[in-house]
C-alpha cells in the first residue's frame, strides 16, 4: 500500500520528497491513499483520502510522533471512522489490517488532493 503525501507532510515526517521511491502498489480492497497536513487553530491535523472510493478520514490534534508513524495513525483513525459509520466489526478489522507494508511517495493525483481541500 502506498500513502501519497504532500511535500509539507513528507517534510514533517523527515522524508525528503526527492528521495522517495515509488514502489509497485499491492492490490488491496481500498487501494492506495493520499494524505495532507493542515492546521485547525494551532493544532496539526492530517486528512487521508482513499484513491478509489474518496472515503476520507481526518485525524485532529496530531503531534510529531503521530506524523512520523503515519501508517499507525491511518489504521487507528480508519478503524474509528468505520466504526462510527456502523460497519460490521469483522469487516472493519479486515480493512484496517490492509494498512500494512506501507510505503510513502509524493502525491500524483491532483483530483484527490483537490477533494481533500474541498472536504477541509
């Protein structure tokens, strides 16, 4: 799975955008994600948007440690959002377990990035 991050988010993660290598994506139910960092007040927040479904998850009030472990943050917030949406526990577990072997790369789809800004 690939999480495609904006340059600002990659910088906060400590990953130089020029040094990222785009691996071949593994086929999963939810496919890959895009992520962007923004501020609410003075608190950092991260929005994740699924490439295939455009399902979005927002993590508010994150710190630097959370950002450096972005895949864990996505797993946690995705589980919460799917539970709030009323999905079955077994399905939630299956979808959350897909967020493994995560690679990070720069954004490549302006449509998904635009959707994220529209949601914010």
